[in-house]
C-alpha cells in the first residue's frame, strides 16, 4: 500500500507545516460555524487531507454521511458517458439533456440533501479550477439557494481559474509549499516506522526534488526504499510534462513567444499543473539542458516567490516567459514580442 495513504493525516493535529491555516479550520469545527471556502495551494501540501480532518472534527462518526466530495474532472472532464456509468449519478443522469444541465441537477440534488444530526453538510469540489465558466455560474446560484444547509469548499491548485462571483463568496485559505526541514523530518519518521533506511544524501536529494510537495517526497522515498538497488531520482522524476516544458524553451529560443505561452498554459490547463509546478518543470529543463545564464535563475526564483504569495497563475507565467525571452535569449527573441 502507498505510504502516502498509510500515513495520511486523520486529525487536524497531524497536519504538518500548515499551522496557521489548520488552526482556522479547527476553530471553525469547534465553533460549528464553517464558511464557504476556497482552498488553494500546490499539490502535496495537505489541502484535501485538511478538509477530511475538518469533516471528522466537525461531525465525528457521521463525517462521511455529511460530506460529499466531487471531482470537477469526473463531473465535466470525462464527458456524458462517464456520468451515465457512474453509480453515484446513474439515477440523476438524463440522456436527453446536456452535460451542463446534468451537472446542475447532480450538484443541486446533493446540496439539497438534509444533513445527519447537523445544521449543515459539506460539499467539496476538488480540482475546482477545471470547472467551466458556465458550471461556476450554476454553482453560484446553488450556493445562494442552499447556503443555510450546505457549505461549499472548493479545492484547487489554480485559484485564478475561479470566477470572482464564486471567489467573493468564499474565505480564501492558502496552503504554502512545505519547508525542507518539515519534509525531511516527516520522511525520517515514516522510514523509521516502516523499518527502512536511506542514506542521508538520498533523503536530501528527495527533499530537494520534491520542492515542498510532501506526497511526492513520500512516493520517492517509498520507491527508493523498495528498489533494492541504486536509486536514480532523475529517471524516476522525469515526466512528460518536463518534455513539454522543454518545448516551451525551444519556442522561446526560436523567437516564438506566442507558442511558448500556449505551451506553458497547456501545462496548467491540460496537464493540471499549478503555476509553481510549471516553474519547477522549467527549472528542471534549464538544469538538464545546462542553461547557465544568471538572469534565468533570477527570473525563475522571482516567479516562484511571487506565486508563493498566491499571485495570478497565468499572469505570472506569461511575465516569466517574457522576461526569459528578453533577458536570456537576446534581441532576436525580443523582436517576436
């Protein structure tokens, strides 16, 4: 079984590295007063786990009955056939109606269900950045209608994809990337609990490669501990998204800024990466291709810093690409702007 599931937090006190945000969630549960929330942050920082801990603290043994979790990708990203075959929606789905009409019916039905021994229930929308504009508009009206008995929690890595009409109705909570010391300490705890051991250098390499994503760090540690041979982190961590990011660099070098922008945006829209993860992919490509220009390192670091403070994803990525085009690859690329 995956270590990330075995050691998944069950109580608010078990969530590490997010003390301030978790203290808010715990106080909401203790006061039995939960607002609509927009929870954002990079992958592997504890967003979904924190929502589960909130529900357990709020409802006790009835937490599953009073918590409905939807994935926006499941509801809208897989088409009508997916809704038709999903056991949860089979009684609600209508073949003769559009996907968005079915989406509205499903959400309204779950939002209208009476909570069990509680004043309200939680309706959690994961990967909320994948919701279309029309779907979000429908959710706005549903939030207004059922606000007395249902609290909506939107979880996303791309808060800029949420329309103002939704965001303004929600309390924003940001889960920042975990600090290296926090990730290292947790890995050492898990390795000790599993009776496994890794060289200190490997642990440091894993912490560095994870870039604040605890789930990724735990996955790398489990692979390393179970490999029984020398661990090649570069081979394990290299992905399709890294190759896509490499094509963005090639477009910039060729002077095609628009193509580079479209490629970078596709990493967020089609692959579901957050803007900080796109920056990370660009950084890995720069390291792999040995782009040693100091302005490139500064541009990547500055973009990462801004995104850590919840800046707009698309604006910052476009600004980063423009800066790389102007400062790193010279006048021949600048002309393309």
